[in-house]
C-alpha cells in the first residue's frame, strides 16, 4: 500500500475571486477540500512548467523562442493525455 504523504509546509496564497470559485468548482466535482484541490492544481502546474523548460532546452543553444521552419513564432500548447500506469518493474532503477 502506498504511503500517505505528510504535508508540513504552509503557503499563504492570494488569489482573486474568479480563481477561488474555480478551485471550489473543481474540488466539488471530486469531493476534495479547497486546499487539496489547490495543492493538486499547483502540482500539475509545476509539472507543466518543468515540461516547458525541458522543451525549451531542446532548442538550439542560441534560440530562445521556437520557430517553424518558415520562421513563424510558435507557442506551447498544454494538453492532457491518458496513458497507462507503469508497473514498478517497468521503471529503470
């Protein structure tokens, strides 16, 4: 059985009313507390940001913004994709 995480740090965060409503809406769908919902969203945001950093590191060393072969500037689109859960023996340790 997976060990439950113990959270000890507290982060006071100022958010606007619209973001607060959205956190409450998302949390109500899963039955999670607002703080747990916000924590999950921050975790996903960190993961998306790190993926963006990795994509930027894949560019040429002197290129700070990706461009198409014809020279048009590109932007990063974040998408969600369902993938199978990997079994522990599938990981290279």
